[in-house]
């Protein structure tokens, strides 16, 4: 099982987001919050705003790529949070 996820974090007056994929969502979120995840996520506290399950890694990777490029959808999700 693989997950595509969207994390959000408040940075002063801005809300920023990060998209990724993983096979262990809880562990990955903890790594991001412990500053051991992706370089972009270091030093921030993240909340899970959205996730979706996939049976195959290649499907998760394709959806992650689409969500990373679709800023309108990301904004819709993160501000609904």
C-alpha cells in the first residue's frame, strides 16, 4: 500500500504545503516533523491535510507528480483544512 499526501504548515502569515508519497504515512509524517524528512520540510511543524491510498507504487508516483504541479488543487485542499 502506498500513500500520496499533502502536508501544510503555517509560516508567519502564509500557509505552505508539501506533497510526497510513502508506504508508511505515520512514520513519514514523524520524520518530517523531526526535521529528518525532505530538505524543504526541515524546521517546520507539519499537519496532514490530505492523503489517498494506492495499491501500486507507480500509480502513487504519478498522482504525486500531478498534485505537485496542480497548485489550484493544492490550495483548495490546504485552505479547506
